[in-house]
C-alpha cells in the first residue's frame, strides 16, 4: 500500500488530453453503428474532476475513479446487442449503441441526454424545440441506464419530453414508479419498496429494533431512507441515528462527515446493526475508516454494494463484523463470461472504456490483487500513460470475472432484450432499416406490453414499469482466508418471506439473532413495555403485568386483561387461570362438622321421642302438653335440623328455594306450639281473674298453631312467587367463583326472620310471666331461657352474616340455626327427660299432687296474709270482722266465726290448707 501511495502521485504530474472532450464525438464512451441505435448511460467513473481555476467555465471535465463493476455493465450491454444481432430475434435489422459515461454526475448525464434528443442525421447535434414531437426522430430509439437513481430521475424527465423509453438495470428509487412524473421510465429490477421491506423483515425477524442508518445525501439516498423509515416503523424498528454523507467525493466536507459517522457508530454502543444506502466508492471510504477504528457491527448492504468485490477485498474486512446484503436475483450469465474471455481480441477504437481499462492494466499490472484494484480506481483520465507495448502480456483473465456482480449484469442484459423485443413488435409490418419507421413513443407503448422469456420464465413490466423479481440475501463469509459473497436465502417480495435452500443456510440466518441491537432489553412474557421519556417507542422499561392481566409473548406493548368473571392471573403472569368454583362442599371439614351436629340433633330428637313415647302416661309427659303436642314440636325440630342439609354442597334452584322456606315454616310451627304451652301453663297457675279471662280467650290451641304457622306459610309463598331465591355466582373474590344462593329479596328474608322473632318474643313474655311456677312444671323458666338463646344467636347473626362472604357464608346461618334449635330443644325437653330417667320418684301422680299442693299452699297463704294485713289497718274492727266473715264464708264452707285477734293466725293457717287442697285439684285437672 505504501508503494501504491508513492506510485499514484507519479502519474498525476503529466496532463494528457487524449480523453478530453474536444468535440461531441469525443463525448461518446463506446459506440457501434446500426439500423436502430440504443443509448446507454453508465457511471463508469465515480467522480468528475473540477477545475481549480476561477472563474469556472462551462466546460465538461474529465473523470476519475474507474469503476470495474459499472464497466462490466457496459460490456454486458454490448454483449447483449451483439448477441441479438447474431440471432434471428431481429432478422435483417441490426442494433447499434452509443454509451456515455455519466461519471455519477447529473450534469454530465444531462449533456448525454441532450445528445440523445438531437435530431437523427443532424451533423450539428441540434435539438429542435417543437410543440409536437409525434413525428420527431431523435438519434436513438431507447436508452439503457442510468446506474444511479438520482441520475435516472433527471434524465427521465428530459427524455419524457419526446417519450423516449428508458430502461434502467440499476436505479431502484421508489419514486421512479410514479408514471405521472416518469412516464417513459422502466427498470428490470424491483423497486426500493421491496428492498426496504425485505430489510425491515430481516431486522425484525432477527430481533433487532435499535439500528443506525447511513445514506448518501442525494435523491437515491434520501428516498431510500424515507422508504426504509416507513417499513421500519411498520415492523416496530426504531432508527437510533441517521447519517448523511455527501453524494460527491469531491465535496470538501466528505472526510469530515465520514469521521463524524464513525464517531456516532462508536458512541452508540447499543446500536449493533447499521443499514447502509450508499454507492460503492462511499462504502469503500467508510469501511476503510471503520477498519482503522476497529468498529465491529452487523452491516446491512443495499443492492448498490451488496455484491461489490472491491469492497469485500478490503484488507482486514473481517474485522468489521458481519455483512448481510440484498442483491438482485441473477439468471444464466455464462455467455457473458465467455464474452469476457474473448475481450482481449476486441478492437478498442470505438470503446474508450475498454481502451482505458487496458491502459490501467498496464499501469497497475505489477501490483497484488487489492492494490491492483485500488490502483485502477484511483487513476484519472488525465494521467494515464499512452504507450503500451503488448497488452496481451499484462491481461488478467480472472480479474473481470472476479468482479462480476451477477444481479446487475443480468438486469442489464434483460434491459437490452426488453428493448429488442419491443423493437421486434414494431418491426412486424415495417421496414426498420429506415430509422424513421417508428418513433420512440410508439416503441414506448410496445414496451409496456412486451414479454421476455428468461430461463424459461415469462417476465413483463407491471403498470409501474417495474419487474418483480426475487432478492438474494447475501452473506459475506471468510473462506480460506478470503471474504466470499455467498447466497444465504432468497426473499420473495410477493409473499414477504425468506426461502432457504437447506438447513445449513437457515442456521446461518438464525445465527444472526445472537447479536443484540436493541434500545432496551426484551420484555419477557409476563411483562409489558412502559414507554420512557425517549421519543423512540423502542426505548422502554419492562414492567410486570398487573393482577388479572397477562402477556404471552416477548416485547408486548400492553398486557391482555383476563375475563374477570371466570379467569384470574397473578402479577407477572403469562396466562390466565380459570377460577376455582367454591361452595360449602360435603367434603369440607367444617361442613362435615356441621352435618355431624345436625345428625346428632336428629338422633337427639328421635331419642326424646322414644323416651316420651315409653312414658306416655306419666305426669311429666302429660304436663308437657301430651304426646301430640310433643310430637309436633319434635317434628318441627327434626325439620329444622334437616333444613341445614340444603345449605351444604353446590347450590341449586331447588335448594335455594327450599332451605329458607323449610327452616322458616318449621321454626314458626315450633314456636307456635311452645307459645300454646306457655299460655296453658300460665292459665293453669294464674291467680289473677282478669288475666285468667284473657288467657282463656287466647287459649285456642289448634287455631292458634294453624294461624301462626299459616302466616309464615303465606310470607314464604309470596317470597317464592315474587322474589324467589336463585343461584348466583359471586365474582368478588379474585381467584375464585363463589356459587351461592341469592335470597332474592332481603326484605322478604327479613320479614320471615322478623315474624319468627315476634312469635318468640310473645312466647318469651308469656314464659317470663310463669317463671315462678312449680319446679316440675316450670317449663316457662326453660322456655324463657331457650328464647333468650334464640334472641342472642340471631342478634349476633345479623352483623356476622352481613360482613361475611365466601363459601362459608351458608355455614354462618347453619350455626345460628343449630344454636337456636339446640337451645330451644334442650331447654324444652332435656329437663323433662332428666326427670323421667333420673328422678322417677318425682314422676308420679302423688308426687305431682304434693308439689302442686305445696305451691298452692304457698300461693293461698300469700293471698291470706295479704288480706289480714289489709284488715289490721281497718278503722272499724266490726266492719273488719264482718268483712272477714264474709270472706271466710266464701272461702271455708260458708261458716263465719267471731274470734279474738290472737286467734286469727290459727284460722289463717286452716284457711291456707283448705285453699291449697282446692287449688291443687284444680291445677292438676287443668294440666
């Protein structure tokens, strides 16, 4: 390289004007006569030299930077025309060509285009201005080129004046598909729209979303960048930075901009993928600088340089990392390769490009491969030596073949053949040896419907003038110490997917994912993106999905919400879980315990029934109201215990309707019967005549029981008809569904319980009145205690029931039912059972009479003492005696005795005894 650096300036010391433009014919790079002439525009040189003198004059300058790849495209055009001329495609008609070097400059290309527009056979190359060019015959019938989209845009606008067809093998800018602005433009490659979409798909499938883009600051670069930006956004890919390099190497700021771009790449450590939309000579300068800075990234190449051999041979190119590119799919170019082998035998008189190449071979022949290529690229037309003794001695057969870019060569040949087929269509009924046989605009119409057979496949232009072909996904691999450009996959623009030849190629593609190029870490399933203050959507934080939300993919923008009624999800969940159905099941330990208590209650009811049945004629049983009343009360207790079964297991419509009604009616029946008992006992032992009369009116056993129970039946019937209980699913618990009974109407439920409470309260009042009755008959005391248990249980139940939820809510009511039922049952029957079993001596008629006699004696004595106390306070002893006699006459056989005060106590005792006997008989018969 040091020698090359020394050698190049040596050739710059002499200025030769062999290639200078002295007249218009000198402007042509390669030409050949023919009946129909086709123009060609190719950037054989990468830059046009600019004069240093001032003022600047309008002189077309020479160019520098010989581009082997573009030179090969001019040869491909020549080869295609010669092949057509030697075939029967255009029988009797020969094609000629005029190929011009644009030097990658729009200005020089416009000069060439003006010559295309010049009138045929005009010695002065005059372009006539006309309002109607329908009959105008220019020098050429069609144009192949140009190499770059920016040049094609300018030339196409000029050629559109006469509607001269332009078929480009390399200009891919998406805007050129616009037939309103570029009506005569065609191309044999796909639009950049497909290329940028393919790039975005590659980036997306590789898991990258934070990339950089470098493009040339020209129409092609800007349009490519714009198209890629749209495709990147559609695939959730963010562009971290965009660097635009000057379009011309002669720009004084070029090297500064390259250094700035490299600094940006180095600074952005999270950006490991760089997309490059640049011309080959731009990429060459950029990569040389990147090698110096030891930059290692994944580079995604556009079709301009993806197959550029001169870039792949840069020393230490492997240090740059991985290069993946998109190139046009190629056909069979074996005939062109044969053409290159015979190239040394070709004359150079009408091909200045070939002549220049041969001189370059002579100048750079002593150099190694890469230095040789660098030497060729760096020479200018002004400094090339003229005298070459033997061109065959320095010819390198392998050099041109090694630099072939198959995609561009194939598209160039295809462009020539498309024009030839269109000419064939125009020459069917015309003598095409006459240049005025048809005009360019007629050829344009023919070109729109032309079909070319390429490798057995029909190819035609679409409505946009494009040909839809596949892309080759190229991978630069180091093989045996040399960088080789291999085909990794094929991209189908129509399906938008990658096609792999074998598993090895697919593995190479998947290995790209090992490199990370993201602004943020990937959010795992169970997480979602939370946008940060960055303007880019790719920069985010990963946060856990909240409860009842989930995400099942990576990098999700939001978490999906579970169906809260039937599903749930914990924090950081990747799926929703079905809620478990909860109810108080038979297998639940608490349900088993409650069922055991209910079953024990049923057994207790049965035992009491057996005990009472066996002791049917005993005073205790009789004092309890008789067997019928006891059976009814016990049966109601049995039903109450039974109703608890309907509170357990999965609720059904039947259970929900049955359980409350059965409990309410049974409890009302039980309390009604106990109320009758309380009335009967109070009636039997009451000494107050007014109270006795009231109790006698109230004491109607059967009507009272039927009425009290019937009211409850009516309440429950209305409840079940108008607001019936139903099965309800309660979703208030996050991870479970509680299947429960909805009571239908809390008001009806409250009325039912309130009615039972009212009966219990009345029963409690009557029982409380008789709390001091004889011990063996003192049911009132136990009934009072039983009612108190009932009230306490249900008062506690109300707040507990209102604040409890979940599957154990029915258990709360079961507990209250059992407590109140056990309380009343035990207080009503257990004391009597105790007497029957353990105190049988007191369960006799004589014992009962004695007890009642004792109670009656106390009651009568109490009445007598009260009377005597009143008599002693009388102001008239006679009146007192007389009243006392009257009272004694009513009390003791109608006899009256006048006694001294000292004897009144003795008589009072006699009175009490007689009264007690009478009362005992009455109480016993009443009971």
